[in-house]
């Protein structure tokens, strides 16, 4: 019976050679790095783009994390605006805000129009803004929980990306999504771990960047934030390729890079007697 079972498994799952690639003999990577479809997408955040060259066009699962009210959604939408202006099609899943509210934020970010005035229906001169909109080659498409009548799942985002031919997906926010499959009886951290794995798998399948907004847990308010402070699951920290933690001090937004695969260390200016300058802002690309 054991022998028969092994034969049946072999028939059902025929053995195939792995697709491993030799990095010694296969030198195609040098040309692949130069290909246009492998280019990086600029976020519009100058210090971040300087040390990263932008986010990977094919292999990025990026997390923007912060405590409540710091501005993580605004930052994610600023990135969407920058990509759109550069000609890309960006999809935003908004689990909380309506498409009109997301649109008003885009208007504010693009033309510095008062968000308060727009959302309160006050008279605003839109002449220059409408002219600017007509010149934009990219697009931002918004999918909301209200459109779906429920929180989105990775399968919803997959259909969204394929139907709209998206170049990037932005999720606002992770806690307002659900994993695909049966989740009854799962603890919250288990559901978040499953969601993270499914989103990472989706990113690898679609080969477009996914940027997700996530809250930091309460412990981050009492200490310097790190990847373990991302609310919900340690799995997110493992799956993500780039993690940013936001904080605010004296009306200045501080961006700390908690995880990155390929940042460069900025060049340091020489100090006295040829010694490297010890300026904290330029020593390491940890704080932007």
C-alpha cells in the first residue's frame, strides 16, 4: 500500500526540474537591470528617492506605518499623485474614505487647494487646477469598501489591477481588508498574517508594486519604532520589502526606514583633517 501510494503521488504530481538559475553562468541580470520595464517608480519624496532610486517596478511590497493621525494616508496618496503625474495608472483601495474624499485630497496635493474648502462645498477657483488636470497622462482609480459592500480581499485587488491595467496598487489601510478563504475562528493576528502572505503572493503574481498603509501599535508611542511595532502581525515585517515609519515633530514629518533591501548610503562630506562629517542627517539613510 505504501509503494502504491508513492506511485500515485508521482502520477498526480510528476517530478519536474527546478527553475533554479546560476548566477555564475547566467549573466542576463546585467541587461535585465537596464530594461525599461524593470525601471523604478519615483515616489515624489525626494530624500526617499535619492537613497532608493524609487521603488521597484516589479518586486515591491511597501508598508507605510504610523500612529493614528500622523499622516500616513496623506503620504500614500502623495505617492499616488506623483506616480500619476509621471504617467502611471495607480489604483487606490480606500476602506474608509469615499472616492470624492480621496479626489479632494488629490486636488489639494496637486494644486495646493484648501481641502477644507473643497469638502465643505465653498467657492474655489478651479480654473488653473482643471487646466492642470487636462495635461496629466496618468490616472488614479479608486475602489472603496462601499463599492464592494464589504472590505476588500486580495482577489478583489487582483481583479481591480487586471481590469484597470494598473501600474501600482495602494491599500488604505490593511486593517480594512480581509484575507481570502475561511477565517472563522482565527485570531486577529492570524488573519493579518494570512492577509500579508496573500498580498505578497499577489504582488509576485501581478509584478506591480503594492503599497499598504498600516498602523503602528501602542508600544511605538513609548519607544523608537521598529518593524515589530506594525499592528497585527510580525508576518508583515517579514513579507514587506520596504517599511517606512512616520512620526511628527514641530510640524515636520519624519520618515524612518525600518527595512529596505537596496538603499545606498549617501556620500559624506569630509570634516576637519579629511575626517568624515558626522552629520546625522547624511550619515545613514535611516531617517529622511
